[in-house]
């Protein structure tokens, strides 16, 4: 029997082989593209996680910036409206979150609030194919005297990625300290009808006044038994003949008796010697000093080595046997702030309160002649919140040695602050 071979049979066999090859390739194709190690998905999950970390890190920086802008915006609102805030801490929270104060957009907060920041972060997440929601669960505001605001906030971040079915949730607590340095004080501004401005700046000295020495021998030509002047420090008893306006200054020397000519010191308002110098007080209101009779010096306090620690050009007060450095004049001229147990806090000042609700607050010393004429009273305390406070009794006021003089004849301090600072020795009528 003959087998008949045809062209059609060959073509059919070839077609069958091709189809089998194609089916085999389709079966193996998924194996070729599949990532059995999951590296690609892991990289994507890592990218999502790192994005969330960058959001959290950026918000630490944003909290500080938004907080500072919010405080400045509040100050601008007080200046522009000429009135205090009803609730400064509530106003801060509103400005921080929404960029508004009392429901009105604060110009300085335009595109600068937490809501603006979260919207920007959510847009960046969307551009990367993620879904992000950022919200504030709570915000608390406090203060750390004298001029630091404390911000404690709790935030919720939810980030998801549909491609990898990844979900991250974060609850973050942020504590931020924000200084009021450079912000305009509300009380002085409003109480002076906008004609006296003062900004929060720190004082160069730590204390209002400091007693440097006591217990030495003393002598004063004037019957009042005290004098004052800017310190001229002469450690090592260097020459004093090159000093101008000696009548307004106090020479502070190691040893008065080391000067061969004591008349070099006769023009000073006073002389403080670190070692003993006075031999005797004479009946004619003079002194014997350093072995010389009837030495003509305006005022002397000896045996006062502590006085050599005074700052050069600082205000020195000699009162009987005590030597003081009085910093109150500098603080008045600087317009700087200091902590005070009865003063309003930085938040309370924005509400116009003239006392605090507990703890320490922030105070200034006024330059009374800079106030409008109708507000000037030289019988009031120069402590600003006391000056404007007619409802509280801080005691009688006194002149202060080393401050109240021809230039500052208006300067007075209330007895409550005199007692608090321990400077009764510096008061006079």
C-alpha cells in the first residue's frame, strides 16, 4: 500500500508546531516578568515611609515659622485696631491653624497657616501617587517668663499608597518654644494712645541693683551721707588725671593710699578704696587719710574690695558704708524687659491685663517724659504696668539714689518693688 504525501498535510503539521510554541511562550511569559524577591514593591513601600518622615521633619520647622508669624500677626492686629485681644491664646490658635483672627484673614498669615502647610503637603503626596491627610488634634498655649511662649500641639498624619496597599498612621506631639523678642508690647502702646512704643528686648544686667560691699569706714562732705556717679575703675591704681567730668563719676581704686597726690582724686563725686585709707574723721568735717591731715575729698568709703567687681561706667551709689551698683537707670534708658512676680505675662499683656493670674510675668520701666503730656505724673512708679494700674495699691513711691536726679527727676519706684528687690538703702525723699 502506498502512502500518499500531500502538501496540505505538511502545512498543517507546521501550523500545529507553531501554535504549540506560542502556547508554551505564553505560559512562560509571567515567569519572565514576575519579581519573585518583591524588591520593587519593597522600594515603593520604603519611598512611602521616607515621604512620611520628611513630612514630620518639615513640620517641626513649620511649627516654629507659623508660630512666630502668628504672634506677629496678633501684634499687628492690636496696632492696627488700637485695641486689645479678647483671648490672646485663642487668637493664637486660630491664627496658627486657619490664618485668621476673629474670623478675619490676617494678612501676614496669607498662605502661612497650618491649613496652608497641610494642603501643600497633601498636594506633594498626590503628585507622588500617595494619599495624605494632616490634622491638628489639639493645641495648648502657655508661657515661660519672661518672654517665651510655649506651644504644645498634637498632630495626626495618615498616609496611604494604593499601589502597594500600604498604610501609615502617625500621632506626633510637638513642643515648641517661641520668643516674643522684637515684638511690640501691647500695654505701653495702647495705654499711651499709640504714642509710646516699646519692643521686647532683654536687659544687659541680671539684677536691678547689687550691693558690692559694706562695713568700711566712710566720710561725706554733704550731710545727706550718700553720693553717686559712673564708675571709673582703676585696678592697680592707674592714673586718674585723664578723666573728664569727674564731678559726675566715682573712682574705684585698689588702694587710695598708693596715690602720691591725693588731690588728683579731689574732683570726683566719690572715691571707693579696696583697702583701708581713712585714719580719722576730723571735727571740721574733714578726714585724715593715708597719713595726711585734712584731706579734701568729697566722699570716701574704704575697705571695699568688692566694689572692684563693678562694671566700668556702671552707676555706683555710695551710701554711708555701703557701695552699690545700680542698674535701674540703664534699664530705663534701654526700655528692656525683666521678670516680675506681679506683672502680666506676654499673653495677658495682649489682653490689656495689668496683673497676672499666677506665676511670674514681664515688666518694663517707663521713661515718663516720653508719654503724652496728659499722661505724665511724677508721683507714680516707673514700673509700666504699675504706672497704668489705678486699681491696685503697690505702696508709696520713693526717689532712688543713682537714678532720680536733674535728668530723671520724675523717676520713682513703688514700695512693693523696693522691697522685692531689697533696695531700701537706695531710697530717699
